[in-house]
C-alpha cells in the first residue's frame, strides 16, 4: 500500500511542476529599470536597429523546438507592425552572451530600444496579443 501512496505523491508533484512551467510559458516581464543597465554584449548590440523604436532580439539554440515557433511568430509580427524589428541570435556557441544577459532558457526574447535599454523580456513562446499590448506605448510613441 505504501507503494501506491508514493506513486500518487509523485504523480501529484509532477502534475504541479508541469502546471507551473506551463503557466510561466510566454510570460512577459517588464524591465526592472528604464535606464541603460549593464552594457549589452557586442553580438547583441550589433543587432539593434537604429531606425526602429523596438528591436526584438530572440535568443535561441540550435536544437530548440519552441525557438522555431517563436521565430515564425515574431518575424510575422515585426513584418506587420510599424516600428518593430525582429532578429534571432543563436547562442549555442555563445554561452557567455546568454550568461551575461541572465538567460536561463531558450527561447528568450528581449525587447530593446535603439540605445540598448531593455523594455521587457519574454521566456518561452510569447502570446501575440499580450506582446503587442506590452509594447503599445513604445510603438505608438514612434508613430505619434
């Protein structure tokens, strides 16, 4: 009978962990500060678009399946949204870049201004509507 209770406890724990991971997927976190933080790593700074108010820098790895879905979603979103630019940086061979940015999983997407100020970051596949709503002030400022 003890084995049944142990199995039940493991199933409950695994279910709870799965629920928590799913709830965190695509969550948007606003930047802690609106001023320039630590200097961006050179590979990231080189990707910033000087003429667009927001550059979405997607940090991916070679074998990351959700990265492909994120790439398609963000490229489409940037193609349909004025003031938004999307780039993908494969950090498979650049672990120091991921470490310097505090990235613990891929895909992670950073929304950055042309000067490198982080607006927000998303862990996992973002939700299109939530991302647009979070960026609305930064995008409308460029159009108005």
